[in-house]
């Protein structure tokens, strides 16, 4: 079975909103054995929506559209869908009652009349009750094909997909859902695409029939996406497991997690396992490292705090970096990075600490210390402090991002040494 996703909305075309809905829908469709042939993005333009619908409906078993189901004048999708299928819009009393109830639940007794329009649905369509919003999803099935349109708000769309759309598709297309699809992503850090490919070897030597491996570069590493198609879910899992085992045998040291893991999550889990605390001292990253850590739930048990020491005076007053170090070696040096790490570790009384100091640019570089030079130090109680120098190019945001990620990678590897049984 094949599906096409139609993402509707001017905000997607002008870059105001990132289209996360398409990837979320693709993942959920793949999980039940429906492949996605294409994702098409269209603005709020009736002619273009009709053109895209015509092509998608002709070529696919399932079409899922998102966006344009709101109550205002610019939400035209439902009217265009009704026009395409030559259906009249009629009032659905159950949906209207639900919309009114949603407003009452927020303490609004008089619902705006414009929201009555959200209870108007094309004849012959099934209204999918939206318990996360006021706009229902809409489903139409004809001659073995299914058309669905969902709200563009991500949390509403995701709820409707999992609770309504997937069960309906599995029921309507039970006889055709014979092939299982699985996607598994291994996450690496600190290695480039070509080097990683060289380590893993020729894919012809380890990929089974129906399996593919994609290299997806990101700022600080590469995502390795394993995709497998087989007759059963058990079959896809076995094939994916074999491929993953091969990849790990070649590049284990660079793999920090799977699928939706973040490097910070992995580090925090390892800190919990060894019952250790960490603190941070940042200069050129300006708090980015701490920000990545604080995105992880449960961090407070292992992270008392950090210091942004952007100015040299703060390095001296808050971290105890000696004036002689700054005068002789400069702020961007192994000596300064080590002093920052040791100072913040002592200040917060943690077992581990990380420090970052560098030149993020675009100005401030020299021949001896060019833009992109970053020193990262890792201190541990009763152990020698280590510092490494990196060259991260000349783009400010990339320099900062890579600096934070490679700092996390340094402590991840140290923590794995402390707990050799920890999952990577």
C-alpha cells in the first residue's frame, strides 16, 4: 500500500512553521505497513489544493492531508475537499455538541458563532472526534481508497492519528496490509559521513533483501537509518537487528543512542547510573551546553548548576582562573579550559565538570588562534583534568552547537569507562 501526505498552509511555504506533521504521519503509517510515496506542500490556494488532491487520489491507496480546518476565513481546506468530492457541507450535531463542550471546559459559556462552521462536514464523510481541539478529522472511503484530512496543530494531529486514523486504516485495508515496515536510526557523534561509511563497509556485504541504509549527516555526527520491509513485524525486527549488530561491530564507539535519543539524555542516564553530579563552565557557548542538559527531565538530581563566564573577569572572580594564566596563555587555551573546569567543579562540589572556551566568531580570530578553535576540558574529582582542542569551522552557530555536543561526548565516554555495562 502507498500513501501521499498533503501538507496545506501558507505558513509552511514561507518557512514560518516547520513541517513536523509529515514526518510524524510517515512514521505512524510505516508502522502499520503503509509506505509514503510523496509529501506535497501546498499553500492556502484552492486551485493548487485541487490539483494536488487530484494527482494524489489517482496514484495512491491513502491520502492524508493536514491543515486549514480552523474557523477563520483563511481556513479553506474543508471547502476545497467538499468541492473535489462533489459533496455538500452538512451540520453534524455530534460534532457541534463536542465543540460547544470544549468551549465550556475552558469556562467559555458563549461559543463564537464562527466555530459552528467546524461542525459542518461533507456528506458521506466520517467525523473523527478531536479530544485535543475543536476541528474534527474527516475520513472518506470509496472504491478501496481512503482520504483523510486532519488539523494542522501537531498535538491534535498526533492524537487523531493514533486514536482514530490508524485503527480505521487497519480495519478498512486489513486484506492489503500484508507487508511490515520498520525504520531504526542509530545516532553517532564526532565522526564524518565518509569516514563512518568507510568503517562500516560495503552495504552489499551485510544488507538483506528489502533493507536499506541511509547516511544522514547532522551538525556533530551522522544518523544511520536502517529501513526494512518484510512479510511480518518479527521478520523486519530480525533483519534490522542483524544490520544493527554489524554496524555496531564496526563503529560502536561513535554510537551514542537510537531513534529519538539525545546526547544529553544519554549522559544524564549514565550520571544516574554511577550516582554522580556534573557542573558546567561556558564561555563561547554562552549556556548552550547547560541548556541541552536542562531539556532532560530529572536533571536536577545530577546537575546543581553552571556558570557562563563570557568575560575574563568572570573567569577570574567566579571560577578562580588565575590572572597569570589569562595573561600568558589567553582565554582560549588548554590552561584556561582546565582552570575553568576545576574551578566550577570545586564551586559546586560535583564529581565531574565540563568547560568550554573558544572563538565562535565571526571576529576575534588570528593565525595562531583562528575562528572555530575551541578548547573543551573535563575535570573529575581525584583525577587529572583533560583538555582537547577542536577546530569547528567558521560558522558561529555550528561552532557553538558542535562545542556543546563534543563536550557531552567527552563525558559520555568517561562515564562508559566508569560503568562498562551501561547502554550506549
